[in-house]
C-alpha cells in the first residue's frame, strides 16, 4: 500500500499562535484606549477599555471553539458556534457598558473599533 502524503497550507498550531498574538494585541489596544480616554475622565477610560476588551473576549471564545479538540469534521461547527459566541459576547458587553452601566458611548465604540481594527491588521500581516 503506497503512503499518502497530506499537504496542508496552514497547521492548527499556526492558527493557535495567530489567535494568541491577536489576543495579546487586543489586550494592549484595550489598555492604550483606556489610557487615551483617561483625559476625558474615569468613565470614558473605563468605557474605552471595556469596549476593546469585549472584542478580545469574543475572539478568545471563537479561538477556543475553533481550535479545540476534534477533527476536521468539527471545524465548521466549531467556527459557527465560536462566531455566535463572539458576537454574543461583544453585543452583551456593549449592552452592559451602554445600557446597564450608562458609560459614555463614544469611547466605548472607539475602543470596540480599535480592537476590531487589530483583527484586520493581524489577518493582513500574518508574519
């Protein structure tokens, strides 16, 4: 029986490393956003930090579902479940910040947009 060689373009380990780098970068952006909005007051700083932090939490949930145990058959189900968890965490976090805690909306949305921009940069520059 001849041996079969499987060629893959990307390994799960590379995906895990990218997810870890993305999480660290988003946590750094959350801290920087909070520091930047500190000039407007503590509430604005907290709103900006949490706005970016909810994106990091959402991406961590996505990565846990996507790169968890299981084979290729679970990859699509893990991706779909992880994406739903990600957006539920982001929307739930925004609800808490804007409605329940009544923090300033502009810093919260700025933190969210900055953290999502890190997503785009990380996926563009994988190196």
